[in-house]
C-alpha cells in the first residue's frame, strides 16, 4: 500500500512539473497608468461635547491620478508590481444648500509595492501597502487650513485586465492615518483619505514588439 502511495505521489509531482514547464513564460514589463480618481474623506469626531458640532460641507472630490509601474512574474500565477504614483486627493466644500463654496486639493507622490495573482493571461489582482508624501495643496475659496500630515500610509488593491499593450484597471485605497485635524467650536475632528481609481494601463514595449 505504501509503495502504491509513493508511486502515485511521484506521478502527481511529475505531472505538475511537466505542466508548469509547458506553461509559456509570462513577460515582465514596465507600464504607465492614469485615470479618474474619486477622493472621499472619512470624518472621525473625536471630542464629545454636551451639544453636537459636526463638520459640514465635506463632499467627494473628482480628480485624477497618474504613474508608472514595473510588473514582474514570480510564477505562472504569482507576480509583484511596484508603482510610483502621483495622486490629487482632497475635498469639495458645500454649504447647507449643497452649493459648492470651495475646493481643497491635496497633492501626493508615493510608492506602492503590490503582490498578487494572475489566474488568467492579462488578468491581475494585487494588494499591498502604500506610502505617500504630501507635496502641497491648491485651495479655491473656503478650506480647512494648511496643516496636513507629511506622510500618509495606507492599503491599496488593484484589479486589472490587459489585452496586449492596453488595459483597464480598478483601484481602491484606504489610508491608515489621518491627514488633518480640524477644530470647530471646541470639537476636534480628524480627516482621513479614501480613494477609488478607474483608468487605463499602457505597456509601450509591447506596442513596439507588435509593430515589428
């Protein structure tokens, strides 16, 4: 019985090894990513008062992102990706009637190392940490001041599908630390970034290869 088990196990290992050897090697590549970014702000009211004071008028900001990345295949189904990104986050301020009274755009540059799976050729699912450095802000009319945390840390995920040299990507990022603390009438509130991204992937080297 033990002999049969050993032979079966050896045959299984050999079959898997042959299958992996016959799987075409996936190409490593540099790419460009850019698109639409929806910036959301989570408000955490810290101070507890006998009366309620809450920040008003904080609405999502429609913005954009852009960057470059390197994709490296570790195994037929496993890969890692390193991104260098620019993101424009922030808030849109509205009055009690919903009219826009100002924009506060926050500029970030950062690095995002990701690891994930590639179950199908061109289909990728990644997750990993994100570190962004605060570059400054652009303010239009009403705003919540210039005090902003210099380093933002977070968790990011990516779902993308690439066909030849072009692809589509959906991304989500959740910051782990607050970027601003605001005091209104003695009530302290902390603000934290959260973003959605929808955009394109471009791999110029693959375009050159196909044109040859």
